[in-house]
C-alpha cells in the first residue's frame, strides 16, 4: 500500500526493516544504545554506537555507518515500554523525533519498523495509530529532503493492523481534505 501526501510518499511493506533498501533505517533500542541482532558487528560501528552511549526515551539519535553496512545511516529510536508513565506521549515523541532527525540529516528515503512493539510491549494497533498519525502530521511540515517512508512490518498481524489503521486514517483524511491525497 502507498499514499502520497504533499511531498511525502508513504508505503506499507511486509518485510523486515533490515531487508529493504533505504538511505536510513530505524532501529529500536533501550536508552543504553546497542546494535540489534542481525546487524554488522564491525569494530567501527560498535565503537560509534558505544561512543553515542545514551539517548533518552522519546528521542532518537543518528549514527552514520561509515560503510560498515548499508544503509549509510542508522537512526536509533528509543520508545517507551508499554505501561510506563506517559507512554502515549513518549511514543508520539519518539516517532516525531525520528522524522525530524531524518529530515535534518538529509535522508530522502527512510525505513521504519513498528516503533514500540515487540519487546517494548506496545500493542501493534496502538503503534499503528500513532505512527500513521504522526507521519501524516509530519507531511505538513516544510521538508526539503525526506520524500519516502517505508513502514516495514515483519509479521502478518502487524501488517493487518497497520493496513486497517491506514484505511481508517486515510479515509478520514480523504473525507476532510480535498488536497488530492490518495491511498492505494
């Protein structure tokens, strides 16, 4: 599925975030940053992650990969754990921080997993609601670089939940806007 809203094209893809080609990919991490399983454990990349050291919940940090892996940029998103104080606000802040950071480091194409799900415990339906809402809101920001967002969903359950939420929000969006936005 895809939609174009203003300058931003948004895609839902059923794939692992590490398997798609993009300028930058988002990985979820605890505040004490660490490379997720499956990523290159090159010395230079491990050193750069270690040097970055810490990122607050609700924020994001960029670490250039310097050729250790493709893509050229990793954006570490630090989502809240489900049930922690102000988890909804922190999740929305995390998603927004990722988008702002991608724009500020001049990323054109960004691959993002279902932020907050998995070990962070956020229900996939709630994550879908927040992610799609934040991305739609961000599409109205004056961006110069970010043009494509791939929301990568590695399970059937996640893909179905995001598709349902996508259809709900884009129907509402299309009903309220006559700007030519379309969802396919």
